[in-house]
């Protein structure tokens, strides 16, 4: 027989992040070491990362994650040995320089229209130049994602590419002590979010108002944001995945929620 569950703490007793609880230098160093170990395991001498989560894992820096996730505005080169090079959105270079030693302006072409192809070729030449600096000009480049213009530009430049996914996934299989400490903090945040959400449920409240309660509870505890609007009530709960809108919660309605949040430090 399973032992009884421990009593749930009250909301005011739940953990709120304290910067002093985490050694961020050790967190960043540990993640980079894991990634570079997996690059070596999979015989990837160097990686080009555009995925926002991968950039933060490699460098410790996250800038405007929601916007940059779909704009190809920032990227980094990570050699299997040595320090990464972060190519940062021009207006945010000062932010990243607080953490990363080698920060350079990023090339972008996504909204360049007819000029995009030439700008992408300029970017590809800059990638080759950086690879030459690292002594890796003739090595395969392991990439997580790139758009069509970028892919064609790398081909035109004669840079051989491969998929980096095996290394970035395998790196995360083992969590560092600092990551485990972050899990504990974010578990407390999640409990507090759901406690405040549950307390707000009442007939007459609308789904989007409940979603706002969830977001508020997250942001007040140093979380970064929700990435879905999965709050549903009554008939909206089945089938699942109807996102919050102006439906009013009625007496007796079942209310469902997915927290779907980026917590403290992602």
C-alpha cells in the first residue's frame, strides 16, 4: 500500500526563487560541458544553433525568446572544444556581453525580400570565416535549424552540414546539480500557480480570466511566460486542446488546465 501523500503547503509557504540559491556560473559551465561531450560522442566537431533553448543551453543567455524563436535573429557556433561564439541581435549585444565573452552582431535576412538571398550568402561567408578562426573550416557543421535561404547559402559556400539533434537531446539526458535545484524551485512555482488557479475558479468567471490568473501567478514568481492558452471548462474540456476564450464557467463545470510554462531560468 502506498503511504499517504504529504500535506500540501499553503500558497504563501511555496518556494519563490532566490538568485542566491543557484550558482549560475556552474549551471552554464555544466550545460556547456554536457553539450560538448555529446558533440564529441557523435563526432560533431562544431555546431550551429538557432533554437532558442539550445542557445541558452550552450551560452547561458536568453534574449526575447518568444520573438527570436521564429525570426532567425540570433545564433551561436559551439565547437566541441573551446568557447562558443554568440551572434547576437544587434540591439541586445550589451545584454549577452554580461555573460558571454565572444559576442558578435548577427546577420539576418528573413524580411529582406529580394535582397535576402545576397544577405544569406554574406552570412554563410561569415560562418566560414568563424569556422576558419576555430580551425574547423573543413569540418562538418552540425545544425539544429535554418531556413531555405540559409540552407542554400551554406550549400553555395560548400559547407557540409548534418543534423545536431542527437547531441542536443543526449546532452539533456543527465541533469547537472544546478539543474536539479532549478527543478525544485520550479516545482514550487507550479504548485503555487495551480493553487491560485484553483482558488479563482467560480461560476461566472471566463476562461481567459482564469488563464490570466495562471500567468500572473507565474510571472510574480520570476517565471518567464506561458506558451499555450490551455484553460477549458465544461464542454470545451472534451476533446482536449481547446484554448481559453470568453466562455463563462457554469455551476458544476469541470475546469481543465495545462500549466505549459517556462519557469525560472527557462
